[in-house]
C-alpha cells in the first residue's frame, strides 16, 4: 500500500541530519586514505577544496531539484522526471548500492573504536539498533542526530584546539611530488565525506515547506562541514605531517597523543564511535527512503512501499535495508568500501547535475561543472573501485531492462 509520509522537519533538523552524515564519515574515515593518495599536506588541502567545489555544485543541483520535486527519493525522482526512467532507475540503484557500502563502513568504524577485537559483531549490533530507532519514527531519529552532532563537534573542537595549540611545525607545501592523478584521487575519496547532504534531498517528502527549507538547509550543512574539515585537516597535518597521517588508522587519536594530550585520546575514541553512529543513522534513513520511492514505482518489489500505520515510516524498506547492511558489515573491509561508495555516489550526483541542466539556461553552467567534476573524480578513484562500480552500474542497466520486459535501448 502506498501513502504519504509525515512532514516533520524544519531547516534546523534538515541541517543537523546532513551534518550527522557528513561529519562522521569524513573526519574519522577519509582523511587517511586521501593523504596516502596525494602524498603532501598542501595537496590534501587542495584535494579537499576540489571535493568541496564538486560537492557545492551537486548541492545546488540537489536543492533546486528537490524544491521542484519535493518527493521522497532524491535523484531517483529527478532523473526519472527530467531524463527518463532509465536514468532515474540508475540514480536510485547507484545511491542504494553505494550508500549500503557507506553504511557498512560507518558500522565498522563504530566497531573499530568500541571493541576492535570484535569489530564486526559490534557493527552488526549498531545496524540493528539504529534500524529499530528509525522504525520507531523520524522524529526520534532527528532528536538523537541533534545530540550526536553536538557531541562530535565538541570533540573535534578539542582536537583542533590541542593540535593547533601544540605549535606543530610540519609544512604544508604543495610539493614537487604532486601529480594530477593523485590530487584527483584524493578529492574523489574526500568526496565520500561531503555526501551527507543527500539525506536532506531524499527527505523531500518529510520536510515542511520544501521549496524554502531544502535550498536553505543544503548549503548551510555543506558550509559547516567544510569549515570543520578544513580546521581538522590543518590541525592534524601540522602535528602529524602527511606521511604519518597516511599511515595512521586513527589520525585524530594520534594527533592528540603527539600533541601531549593523552587525556583526550579516549574522548576522541568515543567521539569517533558517536560520529560513525550519527552517520549510520542518517545513511540508513536516506537509503530506506530511496528504496521506498523505487518500490512505490514498482522498480523494486512493491511490498517495500508500505508505510507503517502508526509510525508513518516506510518500515519494510527500513527493515530490508537494515538486513542487507548488517550482512555487508559482517563481511566487509572499511577502506575497501570507501572507494566503491564514492563511485556510486558520484554516479548518482552526475545524474543529478544532468537533471539540473534541464531546469533552464540559468542553471546550466553550475550543472555542467558539477557533471564534469563527478565524472572526473569517479574515474580518478582506485582502479578496483572503478571496475566494481562500473560493473554495478552495468548490472543496474540489465535489471532495469528486465523490469521493463524489453531489451536495453541502444545508446543515443
């Protein structure tokens, strides 16, 4: 049965949900692999800037499209309305698959900080607990996310203060060793950290006054996340340097330790676990809403389109997403999930920018920049991620053709 979802979010709640997804994912997961790809402090900051520019283009495309089409599903809806059913399907497919990998990465981050010897068990438990929370209603999720974001920002502020106050002297030059491929690969990995604003767009059917709320919430969430990322990156780089950052599995705790603030190490560990939980909460929420929208249009099993009569949430979609994430979290590798997730999310936003192109000439320059940026960063990712992601996209085309009962149309 299909039904309308309750509109419960204002601007503040929408911003907090975006921050809950972005801050945890980027700070505690993506900085190390990006530093390894680029090889210098200045290069890492340059990559961060490139990722932010692409994210801004995507944010503006998503905001304008969400205001025009305020329905649950994000770019799945936009692609279908603006470009045709295949592109909408591929957007939803890429989002669900890529963000399932993100969910697993966040769950494993919780396990790594809470109980490293049994990280997979803790990861699965975290998925089960947060799926149950989302099942109980979106208002409870928004309240918990607000608390999580406040705690994480406080911990990150302490790391920045300790790191910069330690007087680290590691230089941040661009360096002769920089390569275009290295900078772009780092930017693609860091883009993983900026993808949280998608949670706002996929909640288009659950925000009040979406034409006003979404365009305000998206750039606010992105701007706050960028400022946090830049401050933390500079702090970590000046204390550890790019080489130690690239080798560190827990760079923020290593920063506190190297800065002589051993008291902060357990606080950062708790903050990392809380941040990952915040990201996981928002990610499960967003993936389940896209799954719900696709099921409502018979692009996924229609049984997943049911809305709970009491809690007014897509409960079957949430349970299905939670079950799949739990299985992946029980078997996946954290770093391997990042590149795969980034590829899927960049495909998703590439389709968003192509959809925004159709909104009129005034939107086209930013949409073209965003589309070019998504394509460039996607194919600059590690080869394994590109091959796996391309295979998943191809499988999506086949699945779409089967669901429509016809052959794949020839390329135009």
